[in-house]
C-alpha cells in the first residue's frame, strides 16, 4: 500500500481537494442560479455534494410540486395522496426564508383538506405566484385564506370552486389571472375582475356558475376566453391589445345564442380602440353577427394587424360580420380564415361545378397604393370588399375535402403577398 502511495503524484490529491473546494465555495448567487434551474427533487439531492451544500435548497424561493418533482410509481390512490402530502409537509417544515412562488400540479392530485393548511401557511408570508391544478376528482373549494395574499401578482387555478368572502376587496398587486375549469357565482366573478385594478392578463376557460362576461379592467392587455356564455361586455378596457374568444355551444344553445343588446358587433368593439390581434373561434362569429351588422364599424380598428376567424360561408350573417371586420381594419397585415362546410359538404362533393357557382371566392391583391377586392358569392347575395391593403391571407379548411374550396379560389397580383390555402383534418 505504501508503495502505491509513492507512485501517486502529490499534485493529484491537491487538485482533487481543490475541485471539492470549488464546489463548496461557489458564490451564493451562483448556487442560487444553479438550484433555480433544477426541479425541487434534484435541488434537494444536491445536499450530497458537500457539507456546505447541505440544506442549501431550504432557502429556495420557488417551490414547484409537479410530476417531475413528485415521482410516485404506484396505482394506489391512497398511497399517492399520502406520499404527496408527506413530501409537501416535509418541504414546508424545513423551508427557511420567503416563498415567492408555490405551484402544486400533479396528475394524481385530488382536492384534499391538506391544501387548506398549505394555503393558510402561504398567506402568512409574501407569496407572489400561486398555481394550483387539481387534475382529478371534484372541484376543490379554494380556502378563504388565499384572498389574504395581497402580494400575489399571478394566480392560476384549475378545477377549483371560488367563493370570495363579502369583505374581499380584490388583489391589489395581481397582474395575471388564469382560471380554467372553475365554478363561481356571477357577482363574484365580476367583482374579482373589477377589483384587481392592476390586472393585465386574463385567461378564462370552461367555467360554470356565470354566463354574462362583464370585463371591467382598465389595465388589461391580454384576454383569452373559451366556454359557454350568453353575452360579453367590455367596460373601460381601452388598453386591451390581444383578444382570443371561443364560444362553445352546448345542445340547443345556438337557438338563443345572443341574448345581449342589439348590435353585438358594434357593442363588442366599442371599448377596444387599441386592439392589435383578434381571434374569433368556434361559434363566436355567429354571436357577433346577431342583430344588426353594419357595413363598417362606427370607429375603425386602426391598430388591428392580425385577424383569425372561424367562419361558415353557408351562413350569410357570418359573411356579413366578417366583411364588416375586414372593411373596418385598414391596417390589417395578416388574415387567417378557418372555413367550415359541415352542412353542404355532400352538395359540394357531388355537384362540384354547380358548387363553384354556389360559392366562389376571389382575393385580389394589389400594391398598397392600389386596392384589394374580395367577392364572396353565395346562393343569395353578392358581397364586395375594398381597401384591404397588402394583407397576408390564410384559408384553413376544417375538412379533408377542402380541395373543392381550394379549386374555387383564384389569386391575382405581381410580387405580392401569397395566398395560402391549407387543409387540415376534421376536428
């Protein structure tokens, strides 16, 4: 053994010790940076690197409990629940310092009473981001202590029941709100949005308990909604720039689709002077087409540069609404149209030549100093459009037989933006 030691270079041991020291003596900001890029599970495991790394993770400001952090290989729901609870309890017990972000999202997570304890614990600190996603079971009733977290700037909830207390006056610092598969009452929803005065981003998907979307948010910049609702009203949303709206239809809902006041199209754009991007999805164009559709909006959408519309050309009212939007968007740069032929597909397939007469679309692109014209011919009317300058146009068919539509489109122009005709599989 002594002979072997004599053959080991002396600088080898020094270098090895130096490497250990380098790991142990990294600046605190470097250690924090390394830990911030690791999952919580891997961050805890760094304790074995050296004695100085031991329990470095307990000061992590961002705690994320997800599928990557909680690796549980079992089919026993009781075991999974107990394992998740034990891990979260253990981390919170050992944690030291402020918690800025808390995310709980696991594919086997159900609404358990232990979540109440964790929210109560977080409410006593200064949590800024709170994300809770309940992937299984019934709606989890959000604990009332969440409404005490006045430092929140991002709140994201999935499969939750919200009942703010009567004394709740809003989140004073909240800028981003993401609610998906949630239940809450009409008044509670309106007050939640209107009392968060700094709110800039609002995402709302698949909601229950309210059907009238009244959006009063003076600082709102981004709004994304998808669900079943009866009416939508924007109030004091003059900074809103990006809007995506999908109206999902349940059986019989389209018979009383728009219950709002007359002229949904005009009403919708009345408080959106700064709109830059608009996506009209599912059946929302039919809502906009309800009641009176003007030739042009009273106030043009001067800043609108991107427009995406899902349209059924067999419905004249939808064509009129779409043309009104195009006429009212003088600075439009990109147009995407998702076309539906559900009702007349058989007619188009078996009577192609007649269908070309029944429905034909010409998009004529000229230089900005000239004009572009679009004519949509239906069985009952001829519609014309002018003043769409140098606009990229995308026609996206929602059925594999969209080739019949492709054959009816003709493009004209010299060195101009190209007309893209795409086919995608039926949804």
